[in-house]
């Protein structure tokens, strides 16, 4: 801060209008950034909060029940209208209802309104009138609700058991069978167990009275979760919210990416980025060492250095084109001809996949790592090198024992920046191997465990796909917000780490460079 | 040569051998990596050549088809990008790259129009006026802003900002009208404040305490917009634009792309411009201030001229980023290959075209090679622009060193 007397001495003269416009541009940029981040945070996290369900009575006597989404002015400026998410798509074909505010006569929030999350058809909203249990017993009122909750817990346990059985017992056996193994007996036992579980899930249904007077019969095995948002206490809501966030992070997508979670996309992004950093770190460091320590520091090296710096500014889509042309069509096509001749019309490596995507992104982030490492190497004073050499070390020993340890924070910074950049890149991936929906993650218990030729899901592409290619963008939006928030958080954390490391680096080696 | 069987000598030879091996490996690896990087340009050129040079594999097209007008052929739209429309027919494909280049440059121009004033203003403020403590926080914040992925910005621009702007066109206009007078008003009001309040809100922290003022301006713009619409545009701005000016209005248009990409490009321009401004030797600025110049006069007359090559290279880098940005344009522009001056109409850029069409274009075909040509154009443009910027920056560093006092 300036001393007070100094600032007072300048005050009467003023700084003129330009200074205020300049200050305003700082404020405007910060405002835009804040607006973007808070939009993502509020919409992304707010989606999981159980919203109250309103029962709306209209002028003409019709009733509807739904979560209020938003309110906008009518185009002619004659009033406002509200959007409700009413669910029950199987009854009236619509999931949303626009209602003019002027037509609403009463809004209430009855405690007995039930929101069902179903496997198909999205949500159902209504009052629980009756529940027929597995044994055929008919329950009504609170007893029905209690029985429903109990049954849902059982169903969830059964579903988990079935999924575990399928993923860990049956699928590996099926693959072994395809490979010619003799596992018929084990498979038959597992299949019988699967049928048992399936049978245990069946039976029972519930009857829901919808707000407009209709009736909806839902088999219990179709129901994933049921809640009564209006009857929930704040701690209950918080628990539901936490559970929703957890499911978003840990489950796979449902209903054409408009519902469910993003676990495969997280997995794919992380795996791809890890592979990429394994590829980019050694090569980037190698190139930087060559440029800074080995190469003759002449005109050519300077030109190469400028060229490498400039490659960091080349659009990512160009790298994607290179990846598609050279890795996928060139190398991948050749590999297919040599090793996967048997399956040829359908390509193995001659199409986009995990390996090619990682390689392309490694190439894309190579300049970042090279530049950062080189900066770190250039910071190390020559005395350190000369001292090591004078004590009789060879160049290799000087590099590995003295120079590289000192440059490690710079290398780490470079790699983290590279990871942050790679995690957010989507355009090149669209060309070299990202998939809208990949049923199998690229890692499983099947040899060779890591399937470099498979396509994978990616958080960034998931955003693009769900927001622009989905059939029902409106219902995908909350999940897109949540995914965007997740991606931004990951990248912010990575960048903060890089900034912290760089700070650490400059305080640790600052004294050395000042000569 | 001493006794070669004595252990120290063997060890020394081993060490030297290892050293030589490592040097060879590092050299080979380094050259290999750099060659792989530089191979991108070579690959694009090699793949594009058959488009113009008959090799028998692909049918060639004349370079004129890429950029000459179709007017003679009686086509209403003079330039057209439509490489797949003629698959069944024997008509020649219309492969003019002009509308795509137009869209790319238009989007970049709008982005720069928004990003450059913001970035330069912010850079000037933080180099000359800002409190050091705030400045050391602002730089990493804007670095984080630079790291925001394009797909997130594009999503917000295309699905949130674009529909909002469509509904509130007049609000946006009112905000634009109010922004500059509003900020000047803030300055005027500030100079009337009692000194105690002025010290509580110094100009060095204006970047923060102007935030509520900007929000206030936003609210004012929202309140004023119906009045503005009624007074100047006969009650409905949209209608007025469509009927009186004959403009087509698309939801996702060049202005939205400009805003989103301006937001994305601004931090990198800021970072470079701030470096250039704060790298000017302090003795120059202090000399000017000692002679009685205000800080703004110092900036305008002394610091800015000295740093102008750095500012230029910052803008160049920004242009390179804006031209190559894919996801934002893809998601916020509507991707219609139009050629208009109308900022409220859609556009289609080279990068977005590659992203959309390349997965469908079969390898080796004409369409594929055309898209590779588009990639080559992008590569060449950004590479040239960045090289220019880098050379200018190197010059600048030398100049600062000559002016003395530089690090």
C-alpha cells in the first residue's frame, strides 16, 4: 500500500477518465468470471437439492403437481409464465408444463406428494394410494409408504448383488467361453443365481393418483427411489442432497445421457490424462534437456526453441487432425493389417481409441512441458553445473544428481499445466476416440486388463453431447451444469497446484538466480 | 595409459561410456521429439498436395474453386461450402473456403473487439494503479480464467447466454450504453467524496469495489431498457432490427461467439500485455511522474509507447487463440456457413467445420483433403502470427535492456 501522505498529495489532481475505464475493465472481467462460476455452482449443486413439489390449481379447475423450475415474462409482455417439471411422461407424453401465472388460483405444498425415480420414463409425481406387496397384500396410507420404503431398500440390495454377479462372475466367464475355455458348469450356476435374483426383484406394484385425476400403476422393480420432498426436514434434505451428489459421481449415465451419473466419463478422463502424462513427461523432459543442456546454443537451436513455443499456440483441432491422419489412419491402419487381419473390415486400432487420444493429447501438451522444464533449467545458475563438473562428475552425473533435482518443481509445474490443459480439451478428442456412450470402461479383469483400443467417455465431451445432441435438452441441463462444475473444479485444483508449485519454485531458487 | 585392469580406471571408463551413451540417447530422443512435433506441418502439407497435383488417387480441384466467386455459374449465394451435397449427382461440389474463412475471421474479430479493450484496460490498471497485494491475487485469478475449458464456456454461451440475450436484447444494449458513462460517473462521484472515504476506497482497489457499482449499473440497465426500447425503437427492439434494418436474428450468433470467446481470450492477452507494461523500466515512469505527469499521462505518453511492441504481440497471440478456438464457436455459433456483416446472424468457422465433418469424411477422399487444407490454413496462420509475436517480444526485451534498469 502507498503511504497515506503520498496518496493524499496526488488526490487533487485526479487521474482523468481513462483510469476509471481501466479499473472498470478489471471489475467487468472479474464480474464475468464470478457470474460464470456462481452460475455453475448454483445450478450444478442445486439440482441435487430435493425441491418442494407444488400442487397447482388452475382457473379451469385443472390441477397439476410438479417442481417449479423457472418463471419468465410472456413474449407479448402481458404477464409471466412458469415452468413446472411434472414428470409422468408415460401418461401425457410431456415432462414439462408451462402455466401462465395469471391462470393459477392456488398453490399448495401437500406433504403426501410422492416423487418416484423410475428406471424408465423418468420421474413420476402423485399421491400414493395403494401398494400391492409381493405377497399380494394391499396396503394403504402410511402403511403403504412404510412398506414401499422397506421394499426399495431390499430392491437396492438385490440390484447391487445382481450387478456384482454379472460384472465379476458372469462376464469374465463369458469371455473365457468365447476364448475356448471350459466354464459351462460355472456359468450355468451363475446364471441360475442371476435368475433367482431377478425373480426375487419381481412382484408388487404401487398405484399412484396423479394430480390431474389419472392413475398410474408402477411395478415396484421399476422404482429406483421414492421421496416425499414436502415432508422432509432440512437434515433429511441434506442427506438426500449428499446421496444425489454421490450417485452423480459414482453411477453411469441413464436415459441417453440425460439422467444418472458420470462415473464412466470421470474414469475415462482420468485414465486418458494419466496415460498422457506417462507419455508426455519423459519425452518433454528429454527434449528440454536436449535443447538446454546438450544442443549447441546456436541460431538453429534458437529457431527450434521459438518453433516449439509457437506450437503451444497452434489450435488443438490441428493436433486432432494430425492424430486422426497419422495415428488412427496411418499407424492404426497398418497395425490392423499386420496383427488384426482376421477382424479387418471392422477396425481394431484403425479407429479412434484410448491410445490414440492419449498420444494426440501428449503431442498437444508436449510444448507446455518442454517450455516449463526449459524455464526451470535456465534458472539454475551455471556455477552449479561448473561446480559439479569441477568435482569430477561426468555430464550425466551432473544432470541426474545436480541439475534435474533442482529443476523438479519446474517439471512438475509443466506436467500439471499439461494435465490441466488436456483435461479440458475436447475438440481433438472428437476426432481421435471419444465416445458418446461407452458401455465398457477401458479397464477390466480381462487380459490385457487395459484396453488401449477401446473408445472411452470424457467429461468435456459428455457436456457437449448431452447439451447439444440429446433429445430432451431441458431435462439434461441440470446434469450438464453439474458435469461442467465438476470439470471446472478438477481443472481449478490442478491449476492451483501448479501455481503453488511455481510459487514454491520461485521462493526456493529466487536467491540463486539473482547474481 | 595406466594399467587398464585397475578398478578405478574401469569405473571411470564405465562412467564415461555411460555418459557418452546418455548424451547420444538424449540427443536422439530430443531431436526425435522435436521432429515429431514439427512433423505436424509436414504431414498437413503432404496430405494436401494431391488436392492440387494430379496423382491419380484423388480427383484434383482447381485452386480457383476454393476462393473464386460462383456468380458466373448463376448461384445466388456467391460462395458456398457444400462438399457433400453433390454425392449422387455429377454436379461439381461447391467447396469454397471463403465463407468458412469469413466466419473464422468474423468470430475472431468480435472476440478481439471485446477482449482487447478489456485486457488492455485491465493490464494498464494493474500495472500502474493497482495495489500490489490485489495485483498479486489478480494475476493467478485471471490465469485460472484462462484455464477454463472451452467446452464449459461454449455450453454456457450457447445454452444460457444466447437464449437470455435473445429475450433481453434491449437490456444488453442499455448496458452497453450505460457502461462507459456509468464508470465515468463513478470516477466523478469518487472525486467528490470526503477524503476519509476516498482512503477507504482507494483507486488501487477499484477493481474490487467497482463490482457492486457494476451490478447496480446492470439493474439500472434492466430498469431502463423498456423505456429505451419505447423511446428509440418503437417499443420492440427485435422487431425494429428485423423490419427497419432487415437483419436476420439467430439465437446463436456472432455476437454471442464474440462475447464468449472474448471472455476466453481476454486472460492471455492480459497476461502478455501486463508483462509488457510492467516490464518497462521504472526509471522511465518515475522520470515522467517527477516532471509532474499524472499516472494516466505517464501511461499514455511514456509507458504505452515503450511497451507498444509487447502490446502488439499480446494482441497477436489473442488473435491466434481466437482463430483456432473450436468448441466455443462450435457450441455458440449455430454453424451456418453465412457471409454477412450482421453480428446477430450465425457463422461457421474452419475449426468447427473440421470438428464436425472430419470424422465422417473417408480418409484419402477429396472432402478429407479439403478439411486437411482447412487445418493447414489454421496451422499456418497461427504459426505465423505466433512467430511474429515472439520475434517482436524478443526485440522488446532487447530494447528494455538497452533502456537500462531492466532485470
